[in-house]
């Protein structure tokens, strides 16, 4: 069974992982002449849930409490060239300080999403009567 909160948090964590890779490339190529940095389009929960169809619940006659849900949807992350206001003497627009701030912010947001995911699992386990 796929719950929307878990799929959204999983999608958000994947987005942060993909972004971390692009930011690492930007940092690694900060001294390359003419390099143009890239970043991901900002993750939007509302847009994510607009792609998800409402759950379809169907019952089966095998057991009185047996049911299943199915949630469709897909996710893609679009990267884009960064628009830089500063251009270094080497001709690229990567400012190492800005990139490191983005890396740190991205890491903190990833940790927050991971923490929410773990807490949601604990709440679900508690609701099911299992020890958290």
C-alpha cells in the first residue's frame, strides 16, 4: 500500500539527492572557464499532488477487513541553467560561497524530510499496535 505522505516524502528526498549531485558538479567546476552552473527547478508539493489521482478503494470478498488502494502518478525533475548575476574573470558564473550555501541548505532540507519520514513510520507502527 502506498500512502501519499510517504510517496511525497520519498519524492522530495530523491529531489534533494539529484540536486546535491548538480550542486557538487557546480562546486567541482567552479574554476573551469566558461562553465555554466545548473540547478533543479524548485520542488513543489502542490504540483506533486496535482499529478496524483485520488486513491481508488476496492473491496475483496475474501476477508471482511481486506481492501487495497492504488495511487498513480510519476515524478520528473527538470534541471536548468542558473541565471548568474556575477561573472568571474574566468567567464563562469559560479560563486563558490553561494554554491556551498545551497549545498548546506539542501542537506538540511533533506535531513528534515528524512526525519518527517521516520516519524511518520513510527506513528503508523504505533497505530498498528507495533512498538515504535
